[in-house]
């Protein structure tokens, strides 16, 4: 019996790498542009859009789950989130480009639901920091769950650059949604576990 033919896997080229990096830049540029455009519009509306954030345990507040990451309480708030959004978002895409979209969707939905269920009554939660913490959880725990040298080194690098943010999951600064930080981080950590299992199964 003839042996089954083996499938040759084409090694990525510099051209492939260049196209991938351009895609990363485009995705992040669109995300940042949408955030800034929304805040400019909101300034002209007198902050009206901020009312569409997550309102815990209010039915109308459910609309804030997909909207809250795009809403900010002024430009200082948005500026504080922009740099970590770019850096950590790019680090996620360096793992796998599609991981960026999968992790982001999970963090927005699961993290947002956590805030809606357990957030302080009467509060309104807005800002992309929950997404930032979700990416942070994914990146920090990815090395632990995957147990690969490249992902472990990546997790260590993120820990050096942004590990101090982890304290933001604890109650502290008034007016800061530690709930969004906490549930975003937990959703990102969950995705690190889910995707690590998927990667191990694919290699088996």
C-alpha cells in the first residue's frame, strides 16, 4: 500500500510578515480613529452619549455592554487608554491576528455582563479600560497555559511593561470602574485558557 502523501506547509516569507503587520496597523488605526471620532462627537453633544454606558441590573443598561468600550469621560480619559490599547492590542495580534477579534469579543460580552450583574447600583460604566485589562489578562496568562517558550517570553515582557496595572482590579480610586477592570481581566484569562487548549489540540 502506497504511503499517504504528506502536505507541505509553506513557510511564511518577509512579504507575508509585512502584509500581516500592515493589517495590524490598519486594525488598530481604525479602532483608535473610531474612539476619537466618537469622543469628538460626544463633546459637541455635551457628553450625552456617556449615558449609554453599562448600568448595572437595569434592562436599558444592557445596551452599554457593546457600547461602553467606545465611550469615554472626556479626552484625558481617552488619552489614558489610547497608548495601552495600541500596545496591548498589537501584542495580542502578534500571537494570532484572529485572536485579537476573538479575545476582544469575549472581553466585551463576558466582562460587560460581569459589570452589569455585579457593578454598583446607580453607577454608569464607560471606557476601554475593561478591554485593556482583558487583553492584559490574556497576555499574562497565555504563557502559563500554553507552556511555550515564545508565549512565556511574551507574557514576561507584558508583565514588565504593564504588570503594575493588575492592581487596578481592586477597589480604590473613586470614579474608576474597578469592576470593568476585574471582569475584563477574568474574561481575558478565560480566553487565554480556551485558546491554549485549542492550540495544544491542533498540535497533537
